[in-house]
């Protein structure tokens, strides 16, 4: 799966069978954000591939309630939200490998199945303190 | 992990777009994982190892 035109079919296939609604909550900024426009285009394109995916857009400067509610720290940002907020965020333009990750996250949130081993799931379910995981990545 | 626990948030950060964070967290290669601003995990590691290293920050 890639962000190029040839990958569109694969994306569509990946998102065709979503079993539950997923919201992409997109945070942008009007000025000084060169990457916000390409990020928005990808978010809208992904959403166009499934009736189960909806998009909400907020401004990091103006919509302070939502910024606080989703713990958004910079733009462009995408929160992948299912029945409840899962705490999954993407910062930056989700292209290349990041688009694959975004689509996989949407599938995970829709299914509610992390795909992790029973042992991992038990350990993670026992967590009682806040844990913030940041993974630095590149699109290629 | 974020999917399983309401206490866990997980962000993917496009390194090239946030040079300030790359400097702050001394990101010299990807993937690099930073947990609660203090535990660092370099590279892609097997699931069990990743989970135990992330949870080591708890408590």
C-alpha cells in the first residue's frame, strides 16, 4: 500500500470492510503550517473510501476545548477515534508508510482488536498510570 | 497498546516535520520510541520486548 495512485485500490480494499464507524479528528492551523493542506487532502481522501469514516476538523488556535480534550500538541494532527477515544494520534502528513499505519489504525479502532498476544494484552490491561508513547518515523 | 488501555496514548510523529522534537529527543534514526519523555526504544523490536520496555516506565 502506498500513497501513489496505484495504491488507491488497495486502500479501498483495506477500508471496505470496516465493521464500525471511525472518526478522524483533524487539527489544523490557518497560518504557518505548510503541511496542513497536504495532510487534510490525505485525511479527506481516506475518508472518501469508506462510509464508515467521518472527518471533523478543528483549529489548534481557535478550538481550544477540542485541543485540550484530545491532548493535541502541534499540527497537523489526526486523532483516530472509534466508539471512544483510543488515544491514537498521528502528527505530520500521513503519506508513504504513515498512510499504511493510519489505515491500519483505522482498521484496529473499527475492529477493537489490537492483534497483540494474550500475554501482551493482559500486561497492558493492568496499566494504571498514564503512559505516553511517541514513535518517531519517516514516510519512506 | 493505546487501544487496550485507556491510560495509554500513542502518537506517530513524522520526524522530518518537527525538527524541534528531533532535537529535544535526540532522534538520530527511526523508528525511535520515547515513553513518558524518558524511556527510549531504538529501532523496531519484537512485540513482547517492546511491550515490556514500554511498561517498565509504569510505576
